[in-house]
């Protein structure tokens, strides 16, 4: 029986989960592949020994012993970050080794260089775990939906932000309270910026867009906003009108250009995405032949993400055994057919909006605000004013019909400059499908 030998760099949460999945499922994987897929070497700076169940695996503190080992077929990088992960992956490729990674930041920013190097050496790069944790979203997009022109990608791609928004919605808590609790329970990092400011979701959107459209998409082309400005009053207003607030990653295919944006969004309760709870992820693809496809599951975690890493290991093992390396290109398109694309400027976006304007409670203020909106072609659908607080300042919630982003920005800049305006206006885009 053919033996496929695996080396692992990084034995943290995902690394240990990967090792556990390989151990637990060894017999099943052997039956499915006809190969003995073995983890033989681990490199980690922080370990002095591996858990007892991995007693047969060699441990080293030197990644070079994995990268340059002539007896390894696949190197798995699970340390995260840009460096030294990028250097390790490129070195493994240069040594003729196949690579598996869960590193979304690296793939989204340096994937082009990595995939080009891999094609030159005729080795594979698996990155299923970089988007959606245990959800097989990349395989579905590259292979299951290969016969489709992808019309749109809409998804909850960050479990931490989803957890925070759900607790704010269900328990009426404020953002700071939920964030602190999420950090205490390990749902959020000590520095949660990548999660709550939408950066993590933007990394994932870049990867999915590159596969969906056969395009070179850059992280700096994604318009990104976070959830830290959301308050319970916004969530209550959304609920009253049959909406929930989610941090969504959105791309739409306009043929000659593509939307690329991550931001808080009010979405109808009738939509499946609105009802994704906890720290789960869900991603909806719309294809021109298949229609809507929704993939849902655990977007992070030791075992779910380990499952995705092992799926890449198995795919590569099968290709090695059957002499079919690079049967499916890294991004689903042959490299010569990848292209540069135009990203639709956010200023050209048209959608309905929610505004929360904080103003002094004086006669005529609302008339001034509606006048400014009218001059910018923005029509009001509904207005709700809450009770006055001790300082005589009141929040006014407005729901407006579809408007263009640049007109909205210009109008809100004038509103926020008014003497009666006590705080910057909160703006949340709305989506109905």
C-alpha cells in the first residue's frame, strides 16, 4: 500500500485538530484512498513533547527539518500570519513538496505568487480551511459549481462578529459588553480588530471572488466596515421592521465589473442568512444555472477546521496516487485564463439605507434634515423618533428608499456638520435578496 507522508508546521489549535483527525480517521481514509496517510513530523517552537496519542510522530523545533526532509510528500502550514509562513510555503514548494494551509491572510494577499510558484514546480496548494472552517466551500465553488457563471456571493464569513451581533440581538446587550464576554470565553481574540472591523471576512471574500470569477482580486479592492458602531437601538429598529443586522461579505457580478464589500447589513428575517445563529458561518452562491446554493456550518474551531485541512491532504494524496497532480487548478481556472478585473466603486452602489441621526430636540430640526436628503435625491420611507435624554439629545431613525452611495455620503456629511447634530450619523445598508 502506498504511503503518503505528511509534515506539519504549527501544532496549535488547528494543527492539533488536524493531527487528531488524521489519527482518528486513519482506517476510514485508508479504505477511501487506498493509501496510508501518515503524519510523521511536527515542527513547533512551543512544544517539548507531543500528546501521548501521537507518540510515533517526530517533534522538532526547527521548521527546516520539515521543509527540506526528502521523505515528506505534503507540508501543512498552520502557524498563520504572513511571515514566516510565506517563506516556509515557498521553500516547501521549491523543494517539490505539495502544500496545505489554512492561512486566509496569506492566500488573499500573496496567493498569486504562491500559486505561480506551485505551477512552476508542478505541485499543489490546498487551502480549503482558509474560508469557512469546516464548510467545504472552496471545493463546492471550484468543482461543484464549475458549470455556473457565479452571479453573486453573499455570506456571514466571520463567526466572532456573528456571535456578537446575535447576543446583542437576542439579549439586548451593548457591543462593548458582548465583546468583553466573547474575549473571556475565547470567541474573540485579545486584539479583535480583524474580526469586528471586517478584515477577516474581507480576506475570505478575496479568495472566493478569485475562484468564482477567475480573477486577480486584491485585498485593498474590498470596501470594509466593521460592527463596533452598532448599538442596541439599531438592532431594535431593525427588529421592528422585520430585519436583523449581520456583518455580510458581498460580491455581485455585473459582467464588466464586480462588487467587493464587507459591512453591517440589515437583512430581512425571511432570508435564511438572517437566521444564522451563534458563531456559525453561512455562504450563499448564486449561479446562472443552479440558482441559490447555501453552505452552512462551523466556520472555525479545532476539529471542524482540522477536517477541512485533512480534506486537502486527502485530495492531494489521491492525485499523487493516480498521477493526476493539478487535475484541478488552484483557483479553478487555468493560469493563462486568469485575468485582471474592475471592482465596482462603492460610490456607485445603489441600495436602501437605515440612518440613525443624533440631534438636539428642537423644533424644525427634522425639516432641515429631510430637506438635505431631498436635495440629494434621497426619499424617506419611514421615520421613528425615540424619547429625549437628559441632555436634550434624541436619536432619529430613518429608513430611506434605494439611493446611490455617493449621494448618501454627501448628504450625511452636510447633516453631521449641522450645529444641532450631536454625533456622527450611523449608516447601515439594507439588502432584501
